[in-house]
């Protein structure tokens, strides 16, 4: 059996998340991929994903692996699946990996980005992938507060609570705000406003964690809470201090495995 790793991108708008569910709950990215792979490779395929993305969340690079007896060279798999996949899911790279590689359990760093746009008027072509702000927050406060999340903390105040979670400690390796200014080279239908991107990297994330961090930072920039409130929530997590922002602004940007650095 060959172990194949896939690099996957998708628009999460029409899906109830990554993870396969019963059909009554709606379509999932994993479900569509497994169906397409099983058809193309003529065997039942089970994917192991690096992690879940929630309903409406996008991915530029999700990672999954599967084991197969098929003799199709891995580099040909993306092309072979083009006609079997919906146009909002694409496999952009496939390669053979060691038999002990597991997309979820092999050590890795995930990076998520949450995109804000300050723009008048709102351009419909960008509405799916950015959270539009009618009022601009103090971005310097957002940038300063973002650094508080770096390191190992108890993120109970920045996660949707679940009885399945016993430990809310997670490590954030980087949390920073990036700014992208308008370019004169943009085409008429492309964006003309400022884009601000919250980029968060870590070894593991809780349910809605990045969206709650983004919501807390936005509220701090708008003066609804202050930096001290965030510091207190990290030291003594009692309750969620700001709402989670909508899913459509969130994208899984990349996943880097330690084995690839060797």
C-alpha cells in the first residue's frame, strides 16, 4: 500500500465543514473528495485530514493522506480528479510520503488567516472571503493586542465550550496583523480598499478559537473592550469576552510538517 499526501484548496461556502457527516447534515469537503477518489482509483478511499474546518471556512492548503493499492503515479492524481470534483474543491499537489506519515498526528504547524476589509462601496466579488467593516477600528491597538496571544495559554475564554474538551491549553507560535494597501495595478472589478489580515499560527486550535481571537481583537480596536480585558481572559479564563466573527472571513492558509524540514 502506498501512502499519498494531498494538498487541497477549497471554497467552504457551500459545505458544512471538512469532516465527513451523515448526508442529512449537508455536503462536506472530505465527503466530496472521498467520493471522487474512490471513483477515480476504483477502490474505497478513506482520507485522514490534518484538522477540521467549520461550516463556511475556506482553505488554501488543507492536508490529507490516504493509503492505496492503485498504481497511478501520485503526480497524476490532481489531473485525474478534475472531472470528478466540484469546481470549488481542487487538489493542487499529491506526493508519496513515508508509510508512518499521518496528516493529523505527524507534528505540524497550522496557519490561519482572518481577512478584514475597509472598503466603500462593498464589491460583491470579495464578499465571500472577507469580513467587511463599516467603521475602521484602531489597528495599532489590534496589532499590539495580537501579540498577547503568542505562547502557551489556557484559551477557554477564546473557544466554544465542548464537553469533549478536557484541556484548553494551546500554543500559538505567531499572532500578527498584516496590512495590504490598494494597488494601482488592480483591475476595475478587484478590490480598491485596505485589507487587514490577522495571521495566527500554532500547533493546535480549539473550536472557533481563531474566530473568537479575531472578534476579541476587533472589539479591542473598537473600544468595546480593552487590552487589559484580554490579558485577564488569558490569565483567568472565565467567560468569552467577545463574539466569534463570521466563518467566511477565515481561511486555513498553510500546514508545515516537521518531517518536511529535515
